[in-house]
């Protein structure tokens, strides 16, 4: 099973008011999902975001966003450029592939003989 990891793409400080404590110290973070397995490593197109108040430590969910927070979020969302989605194979994949090709080639050789 592949292990999933969120890698931070961009982080920004917002000066909007927190809906919980009305402090103006918010942090907006964008993350991209990376998967790592025994046979492959991949970067997905999935980008997630999170807004946290630094004073009270609460996560601010979209339900409680004000219009100002939503405008700031859309602005920074346009600025985020995620890494290109890729799929790279590990050396174990290539060794198993070459081993399988060698076994099939040997089977065909002995079948012809």
C-alpha cells in the first residue's frame, strides 16, 4: 500500500479577522499530495488548503469564512502553481520487470528447443 504525504506548496500570512477570536494573525497553507510505494512514487494533482488562526490555534473551515477571507483565499489560490503530476518507478520495479522478461525469454527458448 502506498504511503501518502502532504507537501507544502505555498504558505501565506493573512491579516483578516479570525471568526473565533477576532485576531488578525491567520496562516493559509496549500498542500499537494505525494504517494510513495515500493514500486512507484507519484505526485498527484490534488491540492488541499488549510487556514489556521495562530493565536487561538483553531482551523477555520469554509463554513465560517467571511467575505474578506474568501477573497484573500481566492487571490492566493490563483497564485499557487502545483508541481506537475508524475509517476516514477523505483529500482525494484525495474529489477522485477527485467527478471520477468528473462524468465519469459528462457521459457520461450526452452519451448522452441
